[in-house]
C-alpha cells in the first residue's frame, strides 16, 4: 500500500509523510517535534514507524524540528551536502564578545597556562611549548564585538552529545545529489534541482509499488528540468503560494515582495495554473496545491485559479484537486 499524508504546508512549517511497502519517509521537518507527533497521530501515522527524514532545503519552515525529531527517533537524515552545511551554520552561529570580555578571557587563559606550567615543573616534567597565545589577537577597536575562540573539544562520552554540547549532532547523515536517484527501503527517490534562494534546494519524485508522487514547492518558476520531472506522476504536490494582487497590495516590505516575486522566490497561483494548463500532462489522480501564504493568498483564490486551468482541458477533469493547509493535516491519500 502507498500512502501520502501532508501534515503541514506553509510558511510556519512543512512536513509530509510518504509511505510505500514497509518504508515510511518524512519529507521536511518544519514543525516542532511535539507538534509533528501530534499531527501524525491525528492523521493516523505512527512516529515510531518513520525510517528516515529527507530535506528539501535549509529554510526554517522546513527544518525547525529536525534535530530534536531525528535524535528522538534515532533515524538518518538525507540532505545534499550544501544543505547540510547551511543547516549546521545556522545552528552554530559565531559567538561574539565585548572588548572587556575578551580581555578577561585572555587573563583567565594566561593564568590557566601558568598554573599548568608550574604544576609540570613541580613534578619534574619538561615544559611543553605553549600554543600560540590568544592574547596576541588584537581587537579591532575598544568596545567592538569580537569573535570568540572555539571551545576546547570535550572527551567523547558513551552516549550522544546533548543539544547544548552539539546542536548539530544527528544519529546518521546521508548525502545525495540532485539528478542522482537513490533508494530508502522500498521507496525510490529522485531529487531534482529547483530555483529557490537556498544553498542547494531540491524537489522529489517518490516511487513505490509502481506509483510516482512528485513534490515541488518553494520555487520561483518552473524551468524545463522541473517540468520534465512532473510528467507521468500519479500524485502532484505543487506550490501555489500567493495571489499576485494580494502580494503587491499586502503587508510585506517591498524587499520581501521582490524576493517572493523573483525567479528564486515562490510560485504564484497564476504561475501554477499556467503550468497546469500548458505544461502538465494530466496523468495525476490527485493534484495538491501547497505552501499557500496566509498573508497573500486565500484558499478559494488558489482553488478557483487552478480549477480554471484544469477545467479548460477535458483530459484533466478526472484530476482531484486538494489544498494542503498550514494548521491541520490533510486526510491521507491511499493508492
């Protein structure tokens, strides 16, 4: 049996469960662990049955609960290498300190080195050469923030490090590359590049038991490579983020509006409809509109715009149109 369950879709968090055979994959982890598990139970999914997490890109609404969820379930996380690096940088920002804190750190480190040298001399051990003293680091100016040195590595413990010790620790990390299919248990995964302002964003086509399910959100437009991936699928999850007029007249700052409208932003209702009318082959039994903006869209607008495109072609009338929501899971789709 193949099952597709959208748990949440939107700027406040995205997560979907894809099930095929004996394998269950979580696509993105944008909800907190507690909320994710709550949504899964509402949708009839058991968190303990998840086998892996795959990540489309590193933006907060796609990775917010990733570390806690992966640790709690003890399952591997699949990224592109660039996305993993970007996620790690986001979790481990460079620390800063004031000039006074820097001076105090230098005094403390010098005192510790002197105490170690004195102890070694008393025991008759030869002095080891000191590491390059950090006190020789010069601040840019008094009162300016300074980059703190990395903490000394701690001895390995029997168990995994705590979130405070290493917020980026995961039970296992697996890398994939766009354009190179791979398998997770009974599900084949085909990742493809999408145009979005992230390190290495991807969409997916999941295949199981002869069925194909396409996943394409967070893309500024639909380039030829994406159009090719969205053909011949049994289920199509496609972004329909904003209504153009609502976005232009809406509350976002001008710079944010420009980002959303750009070719590495988000897909509008009109752009999604244009694809459905002119670039889509109509093979999917289900079309799910996803990642709807709560500020710049209305479910009715997204639905009507897509329905016009589908109704304009007799071959698409058999497609069932659904809308994924932000605050509640979509009923599971079974094949």
